[in-house]
C-alpha cells in the first residue's frame, strides 16, 4: 500500500511537505498517515481500517456536543459547517489562520478545506457517526488538492464535503471509479468540487478521542503557499503550471 506524503507521487509529496500548516501539527500528521485508496488497499480501507464502534466520550467536548444536539444527522451537520463556518468567512487567504482545535476553527470561521474536513469529521463522531478524513487530488494537474470526509451511515461509507455542505450517496471508491456520480448532482456553485478531484484519494483515521495525541499549533500562510495563491489570484496567467520546480523532482 502507498502511504504518507509520497502516496500521490513526488510532486504532491513536495506540496504536502511544504504545506502552510505548522510542522508537526495535526494537519501535517494526517498527510503523513494517509493511505492511498486503490485496488490493493480498498478492501482493507473499507473493512478493518476504521473502527466503527469506537465511540465518542460524552462530556469531553461540550461545545461540539451543543452544536450537534440540534443537528443530529450528517446532512444537518454538513449544512451547519457551510452556513456557520464557511459562509461567514470574508478573510483574505493571505490573512487566514491555519490549524487549531475544531472549536477554534468554528469560532473564527474559514473556507480552507483542510481545517473544515477536521471540523466535519469530529462533529460527525460526536453525533455518533464513524467518520474519517479524505485527502483528494486531481494529480494530473498542479496544485489540484481538496480535503473532505467520509462518513459511515447505516453501514455504508459516503463522501461528505464540508465546503459544499453536502453528503453524497457514494463512497470515495465509487466516485474515484465513476467521477460522473457527483458531477451530475450539482450546478455551478463555487463550493462544489468535481468528480475529477477524486482521481487520487488518501484516507486517514482522525478520531475525536485522540485529540490529546496531536499538536494544534496555528500558523499563517507560508511563502510556498503565498506564491501559489498569488498565481491563482491572477487566474493563472500563462496557464496552470508548477511554479516551485516540482516538475523537476
């Protein structure tokens, strides 16, 4: 099985190892621990990898419990994340804070998918649903990454996208093999990602009960990410391309 930051190849390994989150922080650790979803790993990832019975310890995250008390379905939880965390954020990407606890992220709001995936993952677990983080990317192109969640509902894994605020009826494996499954379910909303984003998928367990084992240090945008954001802001004048020499690795 392909694992860790190298799972998607050397170019994307360079991306993950230069990520704007603080070195050693929880978000970096999730990149380092992910398993690439492919024909060799899918049997394990959809059977023994994620413990479906490991329950949340009641009372350990009261602020999150308060949120899910009135939003006790995956659909309501994902809509909450979009309405209360994504949409209120009008901060420039250059001024965003990255990382922190899920409570911190909810309080400050963000549209950065890496942090949103963690928020959705733990809220789903607090509500009683097994959930894990998905790192996805259209690795045929530079810098085409996204993070979402996979949640187990009535014994079936389903992709949940916190940026979009939706739960799809399909697993990451199903979308990976048939991208049109999600392309046909939405319109031109800017928060939705296309099925092509699931060309490469990494799955990593992130459990709310293990928070004490992670660092939740925050950071600002680093120079590596700042340069990519600047090119994006210029609508990739000259064409989408690697700008840090990743194509020469």
